[in-house]
C-alpha cells in the first residue's frame, strides 16, 4: 500500500509542478498581451513573433492545465447524478474514469508522435516573415501534455481504487 501511495504522490508532484508552470505562463501571457497592446496602440510598433508567442503560450497552459485540473478535482462530471450515488459506486466511476483517461492519454500521445517527428525532421518554422522557429517544439507539447494527463489518470484511479486519503488530509 505504501508503494502505491508513493507512486501516486510522485505522479501528483510532477503534475503540481507543471500546474505551477502553467500558472506562471498565464502571468507571462497577460504581460505579453498587455505589452503588445501598448506597443501597437501607443507607438504603432508590432512584431509577428510576439503575436505568435502569445498564441503558442496558450498550448502549455491548456495541455499542462488539464492534468492539474484532474489533480485538483475540478474535472467535469454530472454532479446532479454523481452526488446521489453511494460512495462505493462513486469510487468505481472514478477508477473507471481514471483508467479511461490513462488509455486515452497514452493513445493520443502515441498518435501525435509521428506528427512531431515529421515537424522536427522538416525543421518546421512559422511560415510568416519574422515568425517563430522550432514549431516542432510547440507540437511536442501535445504528446507530453497527454502523457501527463495519462499519468494523472493513473494516479487518480489508484487514489480512488485504494481509497487513499484525498490531498490535504
């Protein structure tokens, strides 16, 4: 039981780290957008790379944030029905949901690897003049984000399946 608990805590520590990174990327994104608006409207200065960077920063926020939301228990479920189920059935639903997320996350990560590899081999960059290079690096966040979601799905299923105490208990 302690081994399972250590695995769950290890996975959740990684997910917390990437949730923290996503939160700080949000702060950076807000600063970049505000700076871009000020530069464009007050000084009539704009940069393609800056606008692309703003769009690119949304990806890690979403891809890291989805596993963090599951970790925090903020995932979407139909609470109208769920809250009326017995605790044992709720646990079964959570375990099945976590295992489905594990399978789905691994599958999507696996499906996107050739796409990332193709982008890397072509040294894909922005087609816009003055745009950002290394587009494969941005695309690599997709399998990584879904792998992180798969790991959190596993941790969620283990936490519920072994009735480990909730975070903070």
